[in-house]
């Protein structure tokens, strides 16, 4: 089962919507990570073995490139377009039904 870690910019409603579909979702609030840097958030997601979900495209594209340059691995990053939480949950669930965790690791995905 793929686990997700949503940053503080993602609507908190996403968690119960995806949990209801059978996915494990953690948030920055759950983990006491509010206000931490982007790098700290991604490192925490890796520690949790969770795919990172954010709306912060520019910063996380750069961070993913830095990880590649540093030969560091991550569980994957989902860059989500801002939509209402129901539509976003539907798109992420569909994405996770199609992709296995091995395909997601070390990749940046756009939903």
C-alpha cells in the first residue's frame, strides 16, 4: 500500500477523502512538521516511506533536481494542481491505482 505525506499547503480534507478510498495519508499537522523547510518535509516523507504531495511546483521541482544531483533517493513527489479537494482526491486515487510504488520512487508526477 502506498502511503502519502501531504504538506501544509494541501487541503486537510484530502486526508479523509483518500483514507476513505483505502489509502494511508499523513499530514504535516499529524507529524508536527508545520513550518519546516521544504527539504525537511521531503526528508520526513522519505523517513515515513511516503510519497510527498504538494502544490508547491517550483520549489519541489528544484528540490527533486538537487536530490538527483546529490544521488539521493526519495519516495516520489506528486505536484498537484490546485483544485477542490474532491477532484484532487479523485485524481490522486486514480493515479495511485495505475502506478506502483516502484514506478513512483525518485520521480516527479503532475496530477
